[in-house]
C-alpha cells in the first residue's frame, strides 16, 4: 500500500529538488553501415539512425507524462566513426554532418560517437578522424566527439596525447565566435567505458548489441536536501548510509523508466548510469552536497575525502536498485555545470590542482574547465597525460574536457548557456612540459594490467 | 482478470470551498474512478492524495491532468502512474 509520506517524498524530490532522468540514450551500432564508398556509407548511417531512433523522443515524452518526471535529454550514441572512416576513406567530416542531420531529423539533443580508440596506437582512419575533429565540431551543432588515449591494459599513447593537445586548442579556436563551444563537446578519455549514456563522452562500444537503450539518472539536489535535514553531529558513516538510501530511490526511478522505454521501443535495455550529474540550476549542485557534508566551500581541504565517500555511497545504493548498473556511475564534477563549483572557482577556493586530486576518487575527470586562451598545446597535452596517468594506475575512467578561452579578455567568463553553464578562467602552472610531450611514444602498461 | 491500472493524483494549495467536488468531477469526466482519498487541511493549506483507477479511462495522462488542473486552477496538481511510487519505496 502506498502511504502519504512516500507519495509526498517523491513529489518533493521531483518538484523542489530537481530529481530528473538526465538522459535516455539509444546506442546504435553502425558496423553494418560500413561501405568502401563514403557516400553510400553515410546514406546507410543516416537511414539506420533515423529508422531505429524515430520513436525515441516520442517515447521519452510519453513516459515523462506517465510518471510525471522530466526526462531532460534524449540522445543517441553510435559506433566510433573512426571504424567507418577506416573502411571508406574520404573526409570524415562527411560522417559528422550525416550524424548531425540524422540527430536533427529524429529530434534528439546530442549525438555522440565521433570517436576514435587509440590507446595502443592508430589504425586506418583513426588519425584522419582525430585531425578532422576541429572542423567536425565547428561545422555541426549536435555532434559530440571523444578520443580514448589510454587504458590500464594498454598504457598511454603519448603520440595521441600530443596530438590531442593541439586538437583541443584548434577546436576552441574554430568556435571562438561562439564561446569556444566546440571544446565543450570534445572529451579525451583514459579507460573510456563502452556504455556511457552521458555526453559528450558517449559512444556505442564494439561489444554492445545492435541497438540498446541506456539511462542516466541524476539528483544532486535530492541528496543535498536529505543531508540538510541531518543533525550537525551525525557521524560520517550515518551520512554515507543516508546517501546510499537516496541513491537507491533515485536509481529505481531510472530503472523503471529505462526498462519501460526499452520495452516500448522494442530494444534491449542496456545499463543505468546512476551518476550525480549537476546542472547550473540552483539546488542541483554536487559542490553543495560536499558543503552540506561540512566544508565551508568546495575546494577546502577535506573535499577529496568527502567526494570519495559520496561517490562510493552513490554506487552502493545504486547497485542494489538495479541489476544492470554501468557507465560511469558516481559523482560528476563538471565545473561550469555546477553552481557551487562555479562559485568556488570564482572565489579562488577551487584550483585545478584540487580538481585533479578529486578526479582520483570520483567517476570522471577534469570536466568543463575553462583555461586561459593563450595556453599552449603542449600544456593541454600535459594536463591530459596527468589525468590519463591517474586513470591508468587506479583502473578507473578519467577524462579531460577543458575549454581554452580563445581571445577572451582576462577577468571575463565563458557562457555556454543551458546545461553546459558558464565559468571563470582557471589558472594553470606556467612552467613548460614541452620536452616531455614532444618525446611522444608510449607510457607502457602498468603492473595493474597483468592480472591474468 | 484485467490488470488494474492506478494513478496517484495530488492536489495542494490554499484551502477553499469545493476542491474535492471539482476534482472528483474532473476525474469522473475522464471515466476514471476514485478508489481512495486521503485529505488534510493544515494551517489553511489543503493537501489531498487520491488513488484513481484509470483502467477504463477515456483520457490519457496529460489530458486527465489538464482537466483536473483546469477545474482547480488555483491549486498545484500532480498526476503520476503509481508504479513510480512502488518502485521507489518498495523492494
């Protein structure tokens, strides 16, 4: 039997605490679209996406009405395009434009998978695709791109790291008239996951089924308000327990919506990613949860420990709530997308060094960080290398999504609008890593890779 | 036996005359039937939760919700399928 308290709790979560389904993402394999002729290949890609995802948005809206919970984004992820580009040759940007067109046709918010997996080296198509990223992201609107440059199994491909520093800069440069937004749609990964439903890093992994539906839930506001009701003297293990229970409830909603959407669309249900994904909206911030735990401001000493506990408690609660937890599952810390992080960065309480430490214990990496416009390519490469090293050694996913604020005068901020938010330029260390980055080559796979 | 589909309707806002009657009329207008009502007035604030059988309803979720909202425009109305509550609060 339903009781009044439970009903009111659910309604308060949705109405006042911003509980939402952040995304339903349809993963579509494009392997059967590969063709030696790029024109034919693009046509097959367009047709397959449009036919498989034609009811995705409609189904999302139907479930929004049925359960009274917002489903903020409807998205598509596809097989890494480097594979198709490898078969067809030609200009990979044609694929980006095709993806953009297909995404517009079916009405989704983003399409991810303009990607290459080069952790151990480049195969046919990989390099060409990577080099085309700045053009692809400046000439399309909805396409997101990611490149995996390292893994615990393979080590770090430092040639790719070197290349990506320049690519991130060029992408920002090419979109400088539009808040350098291109760089906000490009993620450089170590240990990329194949079933991540969150953008910009989503792609449809090679081991995934033909078509699959995954869900990303969110709810930093819900966790925060639960913690706000706890007494100041509650010990941390009790706090962790409350976070766990809340994560459980949030995940159950995701499981319900995801499995029903998959059923309606007649595709396999993939995974539920139970990440706490913040938005710039007030009351939807991960930083504010950390502050609620007991920090004066996010970035204070103690932030890493609080985040580690939060991340772990979220996973534990989610694991029991769903039989198929996957993706990144944990707490996200994208600076420009989080009201609390933006405030901490503006005040100088939160530095990029602290963020780097935080990435060692949460589910992603240096995310949505605005860096000075005159940052050299090799410095960006070095940031990527540092993050990848943390991921490689700790057997976890790490990523870099930094936005060089090209031609933006000091003291002003970038403003992307919507979920991507806005943020101040963060200071970097001025010393040069050029010699190390220019060596290229490979950082060999670590001891952790030899598990067999 | 046909499975019974249930929805939860909540109406919250400042108390006034005739809320229950108007809401029930709107629900009946969509051929849905009220199974259970729980209602309190606290400090002048009216809070009502109804469990409604929508198995035979002629209106969809959105239309039914709109029709209830129109009947009591001063109030905050929610209409949700009961499954969301069951999955959140029951193991």
